[in-house]
């Protein structure tokens, strides 16, 4: 996948029309998995095989200027990120993706090459994850507006009867995370400082984590799970409130995660670990001896004892509004 | 459902934040069907029961200024229309909806009452259709931008093994339509002329048709099917090209459909029947003796005979680019 060169030149959506855009998009998606796709893109709906008696379904939207900047991210990056965040939602229920729908709503002066780059990014993510793009929609938007919406469908693995929800954490459980934290947040901070290269910037542009850990956690009996999309504190707080428990983060674990962010000053690294969003690693609770291989212990679930549900770090109750991200700033 | 009063005043999205908006949306959706919903809104994904071995999935997006105008449509209208167009895509494959996901991407100065009105419209459509809203996403957008995306899941009825596609029309079949044509197009023309009341304006604002005709057509053995979303000529042309056949519209049938548009001048009625979009009735082909009760005969499927696939009316080959609608004007 190239670095998005050419995505700002060439013919525009309004010049080639829907058919022309779709031809480019279908060409980019030609080389993707087709297992389970009974009817793919091009008809009124997709038709997708289902092996279990239920499906997981989720949707997430990215908007130019809010969820990405064109001077920071190629259309391929946007395609990968939009796919990751939806597949992470499927993984956080314990499932694996089975199909993706994509919507592009854009102004008519968007270069067709941008739409093609988006499809290339999704095709890359599709091949890596084994989850096909099965359909989508093209729409027009006001001048300067570009929106990418992805819907993901998925299924639970054999042996897991119920999705892992947010509300099942119990006192005595431990909290663990499926990968490093703070990479995307550290990358965003570097981009804001004008640094456009490096591992954390790359991860912010194109988050990609082992989402197979979702089904693995479900098979191991995870009592609750969520993916870190809005920041550790905010997402752990969602689990704590839904489960009516207190989550005590282990200070040593937070320090170790921050120290792993090479080249990031200590205070910024700590902020990235606690508050950085778009990380998409998984956060789950387990009985202590059930934590799967590869997960990092991060905290302990305790009864709220009148103090209210929430996330604590040592003596401090952490305010999710200060450690995370709200789409409307509320 | 009220006429959207209050949707332009009161607190704004940016003032109440995500939680505040979600509380309003969930309140509006409280009284909807829950059959088959194993996990509903509020977790990372929905979890939906599946009775057959495959699911139908489709998505469609509406953008303020392109797909609706706030001086013509209440948020409730937008919720109904967004639901109808997605359920019509499911119906046009022969299926019935099982679940809906909704995305609202909006600028922070949108009144919360607008978001609540949208949810009320979807809840109304949900109760009427029996298809629950199972999840969604809230996102921020640039100033003045409001976008509503809906994804619909569905299933085929017992007794139908394959979805009805666009490419199965065969010479000797007849073309039939599941309801009146041109209502939405006639309503749009009246709105453009400054008329804001009447049956056709109402239908344009809130298209609602008997989508149970989709499964009925599939059970009757329909050879192809599509819903009229971009205009009769454009959508019939899609069937003709996918099936490599010529579709001859019956002039008398077109005239009768136009004459049924009370109060619309003859030439405008004809334009609305042939080119009006957002109608969402179903267009299907059948062997002549299999047309289900309630469908209106509209044309005949014939071999292209070297003339190329397309839609004809008497001696004229109809140009889909002039009879329909392209999102980018291409």
C-alpha cells in the first residue's frame, strides 16, 4: 500500500459520477477474502453466511477535521483506522468479524484517487483480518465535508455462548490489557508538535493490534471487556459504572506502560497511557488465574464500598472527563 | 409523533455531551420491539438472533442539504425516511428487517431536540415495521453538517433459499411494481414550487410502503427485484443491464400511474412516474402467471436482440441519466 501519493490530484467525484467511483472502489477491493460472502457489493444488500444463531453488529463514523486531518493521514490510513475501530468493537464482545459495510459521503470535488485510497486501506485491513468488505453506500456532502462510516458484523467463536459485555466485572477480578497503551495518544501529541514520523505517529495513523485476543479472552471466561477507543480511564470507567464496581489501577503497571513509550517524556507518556484514545487494544476483567497469555495485568476490581463506582489510581479517583475524550466536549 | 416542534430550540449537542444526547435518544427508543435483540444499544456492539444460515446487510446515508432540507422535513421525517430506504433495500432482496443501526454525525450546535426527533422518527418506523434499533454511533461534524446513516440487517423468509438479485430477469418475464409510482417525485416538485402540504408532499417527506411485498414476491418466485430509490427508469435500467435484457414499459401502464397522481399536471406526473426517486416501492420481474396480488403490471422483459440492454417506452430507449438521479451529477 503506497503512501497515498496522487490522492489529491486527478479526476473528481463529480466528474466521474457514481459509476466511475464504484469502478475504482471495486477494483481496489478485488483481491479480498470472499469466504462466507453469498452476495457481495453491487446489489441492494449483501448476503452473508452465519454459522452461529446470532450476529454481532456495530458501526462507527469518521469525519474529516474531527477524526482525521488530510495533512496527517492518507486515505489508506483512514481506511485502516475505520476498519480497526469497528473490528475492535466486535473483538471486545469476544467475537471475530465476518463482514464490513462502508459508507463514503463526500463533496463532489473530492479526488476519485482519495476514494480509491480509502478502498485500498480497507482492502489491506480486510486481507490482514480476513474480513471482507461486502457492501456500502456513496453519498454527496457539502463542500469540504468527507465522512467515512463503517459497519462491522461478526460472530462469537464456537464454545462461547454469550458476548462479553461491559457490566460483568466482579470484585476479586483483575483488569488486564491485550497490548501496549498510549501509542496512539503519544503519536497524536507528536503530530500536534509538528513531528510527522516515528513509531507512535505511525500507530496513531494506522492502529493495528491483535484482535484475535478478543475471542481468546472470551474463551478464557473474561467477565467484562471493552476496547480502548476513548482512553483507558474513560473506557475503564464505563466498565466500572456498568458493573457497579471500583477499578483500582496498579501504579506500577501504569508506570511500566508509560516507560515503554520510547522517546516520550514521562509526564506526556503517563497522559497518553491514561487518556490516549484510538488505541483499540482490549481491556478485560478475569478471575485472577484465567488471564490469557500475552495480556498485561493492570488493575484490581473491588467493591465500591459506598465510594461509588469509578476508576482509582492510588489515592485518586480519576475523572473520566479529564482522562478521555467526549465527541461534543461535554 | 409530533410535527417536530421544538427541534430548533433548547440545549445543543455541545452543551449536554454524548451522555446527554444518548439519554434522550434511548428515551425515544424505549418503546420499540425487542424480539431477537440479545444485546441492544449501550455496549460495544449489538447481538442479534439469526434464524436462517445467512443475513442480509445494507447501509444508506442522508446528508442535510443533499438528502433533506430542514425547512421541508422535521427530524422525525428524516428518521422515517432513513429507515424506509434501508428496509426497502432488504425487502428488494426478498427479506424482512431484523435490526437497525443508526449513526448521527452532527455539528455541536445542533439542538438535542433534533437528535431526539430523529430517534422518535426511527422509533415510529421501528414500531410500524417491527424492526428494532439495536445500536449506533454519535460523532461530531463541521459547522452546519448533519449526517444520518442507517444500516439494516435482515433475513429471508422460510421457503426462500436465495435472495432475489438484479440479474435474474429473463425474456418472457413481466415487470410489475408493488405500489403507486411518482408520489415522492411529485411531492418534491411541489415543495420546489413552494407548496408545503398535500398527500404527495407528505409521501416525499415520509415515504412508507408495504415492504412485506418483498418476501411475498420472493415466495412467488420473482426472478429479479430492486426498490425504486433513484427513479423507475434508472432502477429498471439497472435490472436490464445486470440481466442483459431489454425492458419494454407498457405506455398504458405508465399513463395510468401518472393519471393517479391527483392534482399534478400531466407532463409533471409523467416525469414523476418515470424519474422520481425516493419512492421505495418494489420493482420485480416474474413469469407472467406468478405476479402476486396487489402488484401492477408495468412492462415486459424481452431479449435485447442486438439493440443492447436498456429500458424502452414505445419507440424510445430511455436514458437513465435523464430519468433518474446520480449523487454526484455524473
